[in-house]
């Protein structure tokens, strides 16, 4: 995961948790729901970045194997 992606997803998760707690403390269900949604967004961004990294690693592995195969032929 890139540093920017990690910072962005962490920011969303922390901000979301703060809004969720604020909503619970004040009894504001809309704010609590907004916080939960923002937290979920942060988790989704993190999972998306992880998936991007996995795909990139797989592509790099395939390229490496193809390059090795060309050299042996």
C-alpha cells in the first residue's frame, strides 16, 4: 500500500470514528451514521489499495517469469 493511500484510508477511519462517537454522545443518529459510513469508506480504500498491490505483484511475477523463459529459449 502506498504511503498516500495508507494516510488517506487511516484519516477516513479516524475521522469516521470521531464522528460516530460524537453522534453517540450527542444522540445525533445522522452524525453517528455519517461516521460509520466514513469509517467503512476508509476500510474500503485500504482493501482496494491492498488489492492493487496484490495485482501489481502478480503482474510483476508474470513479467519476470516471461522474461526468464525468453532468456532460456
